C-alpha cells in the first residue's frame, strides 16, 4: 500500500516529478488530478491548482495528512479535513524571496514608467522626458506581515523608504526595530502610503476587504500591488479608483486564471500584469520541492510536520 499520493494539474510533467521523488519517497503514487480514481495512501500532496474537497477526500479512505506545496491553501476544504481528523500543512517560506523581488520589480517599473517607455521605443517613437519617480523617500505600506511581508521589508531597507505595516498581530518591538517598520491601523496605512503591497491569505475575514471605502483612502497617484489573492480586492472598486484617482497598479493574481480579458482592467493605462508568477522562480520551485518532501518525511517518521495549519 502506498504511503504517499501526489496529485498534479495536467500541465505538470509526471515523469519528472516521479523521478524526483522516487529515491526519497519510494512507492509514491504520482498522478494527474483529472485522472484520479482513488488511493489507499495516508498522505496527499497537491499544489494550489488542485481542489481538495469531498470529491478527492472520499476516494482516500486512509487519508491522514494533506501537504500543499505552496504558501496558499485556499484550494483546500479545511472544514472537511477537520471533520475527518486530517492534518494540513503548507509551505509558507519557499517563495518569500521570489515574491518580495517581484513586488519591488513591479514598483520600480511603475515608478519609472518602464512599460510605456519600452513600448514607445519598440514602436520607433523616442519618448520625451518623463516624470518618473524614485523609490527612495517614499512611504511603503505592507498589508500582512507574514513570511513574505517580512522578507519584503528586509529587501526594502537599502532603498531608504519609510515602511509601515498592518497585521492582525503587531510584531515584537525588537523585530520592528530590526526591520525598520512602524505599525499602523489599516486605514492609517492606506492614507499614509505612496505604495501599498498586499500579503494577506484568503479567508472569510479578508475576502473583499479592499472595497471602495478602502480605495477612497488612498492618495491620488498611489501605487497598489497585489501578489496575494485576487478575491481580497473588489475589482470594480479598483478599476474606478484607477480611473478617478490616477492609481497605478501591479496585478499578479486574478479571480479566475486565465482571467476574463474583457474586463475593463486590461484596458487601463498605468496597470501592469503578470500571470500569477510572483512566487514562481526556478529557485523557489526547488525550495518548494525540498520543503514538501522534508515535511512529508517528518510526518511518515512520526514527527509533527512543520508549518501545520490544522
């Protein structure tokens, strides 16, 4: 009987994954999720692209532990796992470097008008001098100071910005001092910041938390970056704010992926996009694999898994 089953979306190469885990977790089942008919394995490993609900759980009578090879785990029916006594872990640290760099990249591109300047030159037009701005001296708000938000704060230190943050729990004073950050309530963060970056998990409490009221608090011309979850933001409110307040935005996540390209969001100036790739680098994927295998091995050896959610 296999101990571990790995379910992958159809665009993942099965043979490569099988080769990677065969020497570490021999006997592991590796399948595409659309072909899944059932397994006697105790451990299930998935990515965020596979929904873990009754359709899968009912086909795994011996399931005791679910490992999501990602920071996010909103693809998992947590209530169902709790009712079955199944443990759940994620990997919250593997992509913190990648996402932090991606946020800074988007911020600099927006501040310096990189995308429109590049487009003009490629169309054989020589741009006049622009009103690009420096990152130095700006107020940068991090909404959600978990592993990624903390790494972003560390990466921002050399840019000499003023960093404010909001989280459900304030960090200890020694951590705030090390990071050079100041805690503010959400409304004060939004009123104060020149740049806002979201790093919140998708929960019942955070879903739709950025609505018209929150966007109305932003400064005219502020930069808004979302690399967390699309459902945290009211897209229509974001569109209206871009149109009325000159907000510029960097968007990496969408309510459905691929997104609805008919949305007005894709017609607006001052918005740049990436395909939910902020955390996807060769280095981060390697870390995800290493940490996932390590966590599963801990569980199989009778050790409490790291990063346990439930």
